[in-house]
């Protein structure tokens, strides 16, 4: 079977104009598919987005239909699932991830969509893997039980930070089954940006990068953190003359980072201190741009990863536990900002701490980044071993 094409099937939030997820898929293709006798099918909510992202590679995209629950039954009756089932059956390896997918604080439907192909693949005797996954929180007993049972039956479980490993252990996944790796985006190649207007706004390295997120305001329903963020930026501009450039990492209805940045600017007194970039750079360009700033203020998780990957200090807003997980793996928790009542003051304090320690902060990143990158490479070595066993 050596000369036969190996078929890989991967499922995740790919193709939805999210630079972090794009980076994870791009690196998966570069490390495991490109230039090899392998084909890849990506299950996605938006297959056309995957096609636009991957270009001319041995990769195709297919719509990710619900398999379980009421929608799964509807899809079965309407004949939508047969091609989907054939995709799972023909795969030598089914992969879920990466990103912060494995949690139960959204809805039962989302949990079922996470685990359905894993069970199908096992039913068909196919190998299964979790790809540099983020885990938690786990809040609902039945959903947690379902996730634990599913994870325990995967052939390979890799998590991207120590806190995710601890959460899986807490819900009963055997520790010896869990491999601690790192987010694949640490390996993403930076791509120089050619946008003249954006380069002018970024300037000579004195500007500060700002990476907002719709998740920061609960999908637009709760904007209570927008005014304190605006006031914090005003205070930092008044005290230190800081100038900020907001870069978007996601665009989608209800998930538009440009919209969030505009809300913040509209609440600022010194609106001229915040430039909101409205075009959407690629993941590689965003990583390169994160290294062009004096330091970064990140809400987006992968903005933090891009910044650390470019040896650039960052102050991270902990809008979800996964942010603390990555910063904690670098031993840099002191630059983390909680979203509590003292958010404005804490953000100013952490930024001023960062400014006072820019040199030592960058040195700490440089000292720890190689280990993170090596852990990210370990993900692909383990996947290679599993794929070889599947053949």
C-alpha cells in the first residue's frame, strides 16, 4: 500500500474568515499534506472559504452536515448524509481540531457536532485524532460525560496548553492518553504586508497593535467592556502618547472585529489615537504585522500567539480561559488582564508594566519560544506515526 494515496479528513471552524483557524489549517496542510502522496478533505460550515484559502493543493472542502440530533435525522431523510458518510469511511485518518473546540458551554448541538464524526470514524474502524485542541470549560454533566467518553476512545489526543490537559484530566481522561503540544500557529510563516496605507499607519515601530474580538462583547449583546477599554486607551495616550492600530482577525455577521474596533473608537475622547484598519490581512500578514509594533494589546487568542511567535511583547485580555492557558505556558501571567470590575485600571497597569519591561519581556519570549515551536512540531510527528499505523 506504500504507493497509494492516503486520505485525511479534518473537521474544524475553517473557511469562516477567522485568521486563527486559518493559520491552524494552513500549517496542517504545510506539515502533513503538501508535497506528499496524500489528499485532504476539510469539513466546514463554509466550504467556499476553505477553497479560497488553500488554493492549488491536494485539498477539497465539503459542507459539514449535522449527523446526530434532529437536524441529523432531517439530513438523513433528505439524502444529504450519504456522501458525508462515504467521506468518513474512505478516510485513513479523521482529525478534529485544532483551536478551542472541545468545550460544553455553548449548546448540545455544538457538542454533538464535535463528536459525531469521531464516533462514525470509530464505527468504520478508522483512526482518529484531536489536533492541538483547546479544552474546557466543562459545565454540564451529560455533555461532559459524552466528551470524556469520546476523547478516551481517540487514537491520539493532543492539547495545545497545560490548562487544557488539566481540564481533560479533571473530567476523567487518563493522563497517559494526553499529549501536551502547542498551537500550530507558532510555526506559521510570517508574510510581509504590501498594503501601503496600512504600513504608513503602523509606522516606524512606535505604534501599539490592538486586536479586538466580538467575543469580548458577547457577540454584540453586552458592550459593557467597550467604555472601559476606550477610557484605558485614552489614559495611555494622555500619559505616554501611545498611538494604536486596530487590526481585524475575523469578519462574519455577528463576528466582525472592525465593528468592535469602531465601537471602541467611538467611545474615546482621543479618537485620532486609534486607527481602525478595515481590510482583512491574511493570517501570515497578521503575524508579520504583529512583529512590527512596539507591543500588542490582544483580545484575540491567535493575535497573542502571533505576537509571541514574533518575539513581540503583548498584554492579553483574558476574555476566555484559553488566553490564560497560552500566556501561562510562557510563564507570563503577570501581563494578563481579567475582565472584571477593575478592567480599565488593570489594563493600564499591565500596559505600563509591559512598557517598563519591554527588553526583559522580549528576552523571556525568545528564551521560551523555541520550546513551544518544538512542541508544535511534535503534533505533526505524532500524526505522522498515527497515519503510518493506519496504512
